[in-house]
C-alpha cells in the first residue's frame, strides 16, 4: 500500500506561483533576486498556516537554483533543486527555536555559518518560531545576524512579532504575511479536490474555509478530516455534522419566525439547536453575523463584503428584500446586547429566549397560535366609564398586554369577562395573549406590549449589574456603575431610578455624555419603557473621607485605638 501523505504536506507550495494569498511578498522577493539586492536577514511574521516557512524554503531554493526561469521560479532540474527536494541539501539549514532556544544552540548555529556552501552561492539559515529564543540566545545571535559572512542569509519566522527584541528587528527586512481570504482558500481546495477525485460542493468548501480562519494549513487538515468522514462524495449535511457547525438554514428560518412574530417556532428552534450540543453564545453570535450579512446584502454596493457562495448570496438578497432596514438595525442591536450581557446573566438560557421574544415582537407584535380564530374582543360593562381596558399575561417578568379602545362594539351575547389572573413568573407560555378583532379593535402594532410594565426593584437591581457589565472594557466607568447606589420610586405610572456617584464632575460628565445611552440600554434589558433614569451625587454625610498621607492615616489609626494614642503620648512621638 502506498504511504499516505496528508494534504498539508503533499500540496505544500514549492514555488512562488503556488504560494497562496501572498502575491505582494512573492513579487518583492522575486524582484530582489532579479536585481541582485539580497539582504542578509529577513523576518517573516504573520498568523499560523499562511506560508511563512514555505516562502522561506522557496526563496532559499530559488537563490541557489542554477537555471531559474524568466519569472524567477526554481527550475526543479538542477542539482541544487533536486537535493533540496530529496532533503539532502547542505545549502539550507532549518532550526526550530521552540525546542532549540538556548545559548549553546545558537553557538552551534554560528559555527555552521562559517562553513561555505558546497553547491550554490548561499547558505540559508531558516529559524522557525524565533520568538521562543531566550534573552541570552538573542544577545549571542546579534553580532552574527548583523555582520554574517557573504554567503550566509538568515530568514527568521514567527507568529508573535511583538516578542522579538527591537535590536533584532532593526537588523532584518520585515515581511508581514496576511491571513488567506476565504475565496483563495476555496479555489485552492477546489483544485486539490479535483486532483484527489473528491466530489464536494461550494457550500461545503466555504464552511471549511471559514472554519480554517485564514490558515491554509488548517483548511487542508479540515479537508482531510472531512474526506475521512464522508469519503470521496462529500455532502453538505455531513460536513456540518462532522465539524459541528451551525447550518445557515437555522438563521434563515429564525428570521422568518421574527418577521411572522412566531415566538413559539423560534423558541422550539433554539431548543433543538441546544439539544444538538451547540454553544448558546455561539448561536447568538451566528445570528448577529446573519443579520449583518442581511444588511450588507440589502445594500447593493457592498457585495464584496459577503464571503459566501453565489447560491447563498442570492438567498440573502431574497430575504433581505423582505426586511426593512429599521427591523434589521434594531434586531442586530438586540442580538449584540444579548451577547454583551450573556456572561453577566444569572439564567443564560432565559436571557437568550427573551431576546428571541423581543425579536419576534419587532415586526409588530407576537402571534398567539393558541387563540381561537373567531374570538372577538372581550366586552366590559364599564367600557363607557373608562377610556380603555387591558387584558394580559405575564411572561417571565414581562407583562404583554393588548389595549381595547372604549368605542369598540361589545359582543351581542358575551357577558363581561373578569381580568385573567397573571401566571406565575418564569412561565414561558404566551397562550394568554388575546388577538384583537381586526375590524373592531385596532391595535398599535409599532408599540410593544412589554413597554407598559413597571419593573420591580429586584429586576432593576439585577439588570443594573448586567448594564455595568457591558462596560467591563472601561474599568473606571465599570467600577463607578457597579458601585453606584440605586434609589427607586413610582411616580405617575413610571419607575424613577436614580443612581448616585461620588462627585459633581462624574455627575456632569455622565449626564452630558452617557446618561441617554444608559437609559436606552436599561430599557432594553428590562424590556419596558416605563422607566426614567437620572443621576445624582451621594450626600456628603454618606461619603467616607479617605486618608491619603501617612500623617492622616496615623491620626485615623490613633482615633480608632486609644491604646495606640496613649503609646504615642507616653513616648513623646510626633503624631
């Protein structure tokens, strides 16, 4: 049986032409060879799997080739090229700095530098993962790197450029390798699949390319894994199952549920996704990416921003055409807020489920599939005395209500119905929602029923902590919000929330720059508009005076401990 070689090694680039996604670097290196302007030290840096070591080998092979082509590609026929291919070349030396990072290893390398090449003009020394060298090894390497023999060329490769000493960087020509784009990875995988006799569709190749995250080596490894699982006939469903990737269809169907206001289907779909082992936070992230792609697809001039196969692009355009930009912007704002508050949530699943309910309400209200199709609006004997009547149900901690105007005609034989008792908090069923009669009971579709609810003090306290967590990347602001004391009061049907800061400067800055943003975010977290956020300064008597100087700290200590005060007095110390 022929020995199996993985695709990452079998199809490793061996010429500048086969180097994927690094055209500018390949052109620069070839031009320097043509003009005879070779530097004595190069630094290749960039993410993993983008061709740094491969480019170093190709460059070393080309400068020692006896008969390079007109476009400076190695001929592959001379003794130097053949010895390089067979792994017996004495002109190219590779050192793995991850495991050879001591001063002794560098001294051995320096001893090799003094030996001239047997074949070719140059001895090329490729030092991989050079950032792993110790401080002493770097220092021992400096002099040789700056003034090597005329036949020696150093190529240093690293994934962490920031760890390289400035003295090393100043002695090298630096080349930054880019991540390989999804279209480039797809084209390369398609060519390799054709050579290997593997049948695979574009959607599957895009899934592999996105999973590789810009690394060609990772893409080839995933491709081998997929072929091992599926065989030579690769199906899209098998790729998703093998790589545990969320299908595009889930996001398409969820957006359809949002547009229809069908919260039940959205919740069941989310439960099915969780049952298959997908991470809940990754699910929200994929939904945000899907909404972003819909916004891009709706703008015709942004076609280049969609890294998707043509079949999917048409599907995105079709769904985007049925969504308003306002809906997409608001939906994306809700999902990104959900991602930000996920880790601070006490009940992450409920946090996401409530997000899905809010998304379903964006299109004009939640659909109640349990309501009877011919049910009329309930009549009330006191309809003429009150301007409107409300009937609602509690979902978790959010009350959804519908409003019936006072001039609605009562049913002929239907007696007045009492208000239905609210369900216990935590229930996820919305079956108590009543659909208003389309002809007799107009309902304001643009107003979410949840906005009529006044939150409890416990809800305000819990959501304030989540709001502060949104600013964890700004430590001072986070500490200010997290430590703020809250006072709440109900005034004119609105929950007034006041949070206190320690000084007037903080109050003025937050009121001018941030108060409106905080108010909007808190409304979104609470799911209601019946709040009013304000800011004030903590009263002076509640602010503890902080001791800063040693004298102040000593006086505070003596005031709290009479024994220490007596000791200071007896010894005649200066307090």
